[in-house]
C-alpha cells in the first residue's frame, strides 16, 4: 500500500459531531475529499444540511443530521440512520462542544465574566452534559455498529491545549484591565476527554477500533486584536492557527496512515505546550 493509499477513505462512512462549527466544517470537507461519505451532525439541522449540500454540490457524498448530543435517543438515531443510509460506520469525530458562555450578570456583581468564585452552576452543568456526557452518549451509540461490523474503526475525540495545561488567564487582559476568564468547565471537560480517550482505547484493545485525541491550539476566529497579540506571544510560532491547519492531523488519525496509534494524542498548537 502506498502512502497515498493509506490516506484514502473511499468506502468509509464518517460522522462529525458539531459538523457545522468552525473546525467541524473543515473536518467534514477533509474527510469527504479523502473519499468518505460524511454525516454532518449538528444541533442546528438547517446549517448541517447547508454544509452537507455544499459538499454534495462539490461532488462528494454527504448528509445532514440534527443531533442533540445530550439525548440518548438522538445519538442512537444518528448511528442507525448512518448505517441504514450508507451501509457502515467507520469513523467518528467527536467535535461537538459547548463554547464558553459568560455570566451576563457578572459585571453587575463586580467580577469579570468567567470568574471561578461565582461561576453559575447551571453553566457548569450544561457544559458537562455536552462536552463529556454528550461525547459518551454519541460514542456509545456509534461504537456498537463498529464492533458488529468487525472492520477497522477510528474514533477521534477533539481535545484542547486547555485540557492539558491550565489556562493562562493573563491573555484575557486588555489595556491593563481584565475583561474575562477562561471558564473552569473548559479545562475540566477537555481533560476528561483525554481520560475518556485512553479508557476507550484500552477497552477496545482486542478489536480493530482505534481511539485517539486531536488537540488543537487556538484557532483564529475574528478574535479581538488584544487577544490575538496576547495569545500569539505564548506560542513558539508566534501566531494563532488557521482554521484548516488541523485537517492534516485529522485525516492522519482517521485513516490507515495512523494504523499503529491508539490511546494517543496529536497536538497541533504552534508550540503552545512546548515551553
């Protein structure tokens, strides 16, 4: 098998949760370009269908699915519909995650948004439900057809550098004034993603299912100038990532190019965690 053939995903079916998001959309396109049929699974069905339609218009095979990762029925339907429509389920990319949402009343309380001392319990609980329990439910539903197929399967969980290191809260200071904190749930849940990844890799040791994590660094998404400057100063490469710079690592983990990897983590962070 040539190296190009190792990266080929023809005949495979992939699910990307959070498939209409900034990175999720990139992941869907990458997998489709490599030959996979792609299910764009997202809470926003309309946007998921739009992403799937764009791929279809470009000559690829794709379908949208309205997924609520916090509902077991939704996760099970996702797996069932995927196998029914495409005949197999070979790749699962767990990209869905709750974005940081700050307490709107924080300023009135005299604290910066995201501060731990008064972080709302409901936001903590919501994040756990999506970022960890949601990943658990979707993976549990999707791994069943992978096991029954008896074929190779690849599960890729999207982590974060903040799941490996505590956030440097200094990057949220603008003109000498704190404007926010990275909330506590983000590091906690992303660290949990790593534990989940290692557990599953070990659990499926006697199967052809591999489980790995992909850890992106900060990806530029119209951030304020102060943040870009502060963040970039923390990386060896001196900049934030472009949204397409995780795609090579994603395809590597999804394909036979990484056939001797499981329980591992691929970090693409411009050197953030190297010093």
